[in-house]
C-alpha cells in the first residue's frame, strides 16, 4: 500500500520536530550567551568611557552571537572552550586585537571616529568552567572639541547590546542587535525614549526570547498544543498560561518577587514533563489542568523576568517597555502554535493523528523535559 501524501508530510514534520528536540536536549555542558551591557559616560567634557559587561571569550572566538544562543551551537564552540580555560592574563593579552577591530569599524563616532583604548579590565576567576564568564571591560577615548552627540555602531555577529547612558538627566537607554546603529545620542542627556519607542523596542526582545531562543518555553507550548485536536482546550490552556506568566513577569521585573534560577529552571523543565505525560494518558481537558498550567505559568513568568533582569528596563519608561516585552512573548507563543497548526493541524481530525503524531511527540517532549530537569538540578 502506497502511503498518502498527508501521511508522508505528517511523518516528515514529526521527524523534524523530534530530531530538533533531541538536539536541544543533548547540550549538557552548554554555555548560555547573554547580552552585552554598555554604560556610556562622559567625564569632564573631555573623555568618553564605555564600560562593557561582556563575554570576552565569545567575541575573541568569533562566535556568531546574532545566530546562536549557546556557544555549543556554533562552529567556533571549540575555540570558545579553549579560551574559556585560559588564565585571565593570557585572555587579556588577546584583547588589543579585538579593540583594534572595533576601532576600525568604528565602534563610535562623535563628529569623527573615536579611538578607544583599554582603561580597565576585570575578568572574574571564581566562575565554573561550564558557566559563561562575564568580564568588565572599560574603554576610554578623548572627546573631540565641541562634540555634542555620539553614534554607536555595534558590529554584525555581536548579538544584543543594551546601552545605558550615565551621569545625565533624561538618559538614553537603547537596545541594539548586531549590525545596528544607535543614531545620535545627546551627550548632555535628554535622549530618554518616548513611551511608544520603549514599547516598540521591547516587542522584538520578548519575541526573540521565545523564537528562536526559548527552547523550554517552545516545548511547553507544544505540550499544550498536543493535548487535544479541539480548539477550546487549547484556548483555555493558553489563556491560563498567559494570565499567570503576565502576573509574575510584572512582579519579578518590579523586584517584588525574586526566586533563584536554580529553583525556577528545574521547575520549568518539570512543567514540560507534566503537560507532555498527561497528553499521553488523556486526550481531553481535565478540570484541574488549567489550574495546574496557571501554576506553571507563574514559574515561566519568573523565567521571563530573569531575562528582563539581564537586559534592564528604562527607568522612565518601565511600564511601556514591560508591556512591549510581554506582547513580544505572546506573539512568539502564538507563532509556535501557528507553526504547529501548519505542520500537523490539518491532519488533527484523522483517526491516526493521536497515535502517530500527538503521543510520539509528547513522549519526546517529556523525555527532553526530564533530561533538562536532571541537568538543571545536578549539573
């Protein structure tokens, strides 16, 4: 018997989804990447200082920080691991080459390109080898006479950059991706984003945390999707999850609720296991499932809040930026569901859908979640 085209497409989607999930679950010694944070200050109207909180090893190894969220996902991952093992003095000796490349770009312009030199460097020594090491690098450049505005050019492949102006009224706070340009920043201040600008700039930050970087959140949403072929159960689950993570995202971002990542991250992995295992044994919405998902949503919200902690929110536009980030998260989740519908939703009413698609997918999701849970507790 020749299989129908629908069977072939469904199996192809399942193979891609399971293979991808398996690869996600194999990263036991992963080095997660975080955005670079730059504090911009002008001293005595004569010197421009950029203080960077930066993963130096990733930049020196040539990791494409625009394309990956983890050093193990890049061809330069081995070079990163080698650099990560170097003593601080050996790593510092490689820094002039990086600064020279930035100056050649140039990294910053005030009427003319600025020529930065290293002013200070702090490479922490008490960070485990399996964790990213965030160094503090201070760059200094003379400010040209009469210079009133600075434009930053963040190199392509450098990932996210959060720029925070210091020491002025109404300071500029901005978010740049690799290859972006800041536009003129008034060195005397007054560059605070409008509410609309803050709102719009944080939507892609939230979306990016789901797609492509929120692998655990993607699997959780897929776990919700594979419960039932009916739309109503999915709406109930997504609504409960959205309401819950919105609450703790706001509370966490405000600093009113703080739970260590060592507790939140394993519980998020456990939530993935729960929804996937329940999918295997039931095909309908139990009365308690939305309540349980609400509880798990509270945990995921704390995870989202930790991301905002890395990026920072502009003090003057906290609420618009927070709302923008949350909308970006929701758009990312809806995109995951839409992709799942495009992949297998068309066959959801077929008699073989649950046995051949939903249950096998849920088994793999549960296995990956269990692996992450163990990894996050013991490694």
